[in-house]
C-alpha cells in the first residue's frame, strides 16, 4: 500500500489484519464526491481531536451534547420501537441497544447515525442537515467499531454485535436511493453484510456459554443458520436454479466448487422461499432475511461482483422476498427496485429463471404478511 493510500485511511487500520473490507478504501477525494459512503467532513461540533486510542473524535461542546441527546431521544422513542417486526428484534434494537449506548461510544455513535438517518427520511427535502449528521456519526461508529473488533473481549462483545447490526441498517437504507442504470450490484451493502459475519464468528467464542443473553441468542441463531447452509439443508426448495441444460447454462464457468457455492447459497434462501406465501408464517422470517447476505459464502459475493447471470438470478430471488418486510422504513421498495433492475440487466436467455420473482413483484400481496407486533 502506498503512503498516499495509507494516509487516506483511518488511523485504526485494522481491516487487513481482521480480513474486513475497509470502508475507507476509496481516496478522500472519491469519498467527498460519493453519496454512497459513510464519511463526511461535517462535524456536530466544528472541531476534532484524537483520543488515547488513536480515534478521531469531535470536540466536546454544548452543541454536540444537545445534538446527541436529541438523536438518542429520537431513537429511544421513535426508531427503536419501529424495529418491532418480532419481540426479539424489538428488544435487541430497542431497550437493549439504548442501554448499551450508555456504555459504549461505538453503539452511541451508531444509534445517533440511525436516528439522524430516520430524521432525514421523515423530513423529506428538509433532511439534508440530518443526513450530514448521519454521515458524521457513521464515520465515528465505524472507527470505534473497528477498534472494538480488533480488541474483542467479553466486555465489549455485545457492543460490537449491536454496532454491526446498526451499520447494516444504514446500508439497507441506501439501497432505496442508489442509481440502477446501468445496473451494478450493490456491492458495498453486500460486502458490509457479508464481512460482518467475521465479527459474529469472533463473538461466538465469548457468547457460546451465554446463550441466555440477547446477543447470545442472536449468535446461536446465526450459528444454526451457518450449519444449515453447510448441510445444504434447504437447497431443494430452489433446486431449479441449479439447472444446466440450455446452451447459455452450459457455457458458464463450472466445477464442483462453483456447484457447491451456489447450492449452499440456495440453502440460505430455501427456508424463506418455502414459507413466502404462508398465511401464518413461522417465527423468524424477518431475521432470516437479514441473515442471508451475512451467511452466504464469500465466493458467492465474488460471483455477484463479476455479474455472473446465475448469481444475479439468485440475488433477485432474495430481493423479491425482501418485500416481505417492505413496511420497515429502512427497507421500503429496495427489494422491488433491485429485483426489477436485475431482470432488466441479465441476458434474456436467463429470464426464464426469473418468472417466479417477477410474479411476486407484480402482486406483492401474495407474500406472507409480517406486521410489526407490540
């Protein structure tokens, strides 16, 4: 890495050692011009300092304290309760997160980020001020999060899991507004979600004996989903997407490992696909939707980045099902947009594999109904 590249990245610089995709990999000039990144020159205080851990911090001022109180209050009264697609999520991203924010800078910054994002969302054209605050706190949350992950221990493991979850809220929200022509897969979203499983894998070592805790329950669920994927337990629900009969299907690069990557990916989706039209869907559908990009093989992420048609077809099936939770403010019509854009982008010979997700997009009322529960 050149000296100029090194200077463009944050002082914590733990991504390479932890095998994380660095959110600061672009140059500072690129970041300034990109609306899809999480860095901003805007500070709630107007000044910065570097603390004893080497992390850049805004100055402690009255304006900053008032802003953070405003955002914390908004999260605790408006945003946290809106995460209640099920009782577990209501607790995990509600009271549990608010309590953790009082003990962890990383969680506090992530809470402020999501609260500012929600304020920008509900403010319409008047939300630019809050979007600036959102970007500032996203930058701060990432710096603190990287530092925590590099020094993971039983004391901060809950905080790391919470911060990771809140950062993914930001990435999902971005899907609603990103440009789709010409189509390029949402790699920033997919990479952040996928590499976050590194955090959760590291965390599991501390939480395996604490499964009664909120984070312990989440870790257990992730672990069980990973085991299901490796057993390819649910892959037969979408086995038609593994077909290799037509000339265009036989032309793609293929070997045993490619076959297994796709089949494990279908296993990650199969349970959801099985229950997509249930009148009384089983508990946990919403969390399975959020877990999919976290637990797929890293090689599948590479296939998506290479825009392999079969990988994009599978991703379109996921996005069609994401419409199940379209009532969530940070999801909205993101699933519709991505699935339709993929259908317009893949070679026409592959459209036969997209008949079912496109039917869902024509009538999303077919999907199971998961309304927020008190």
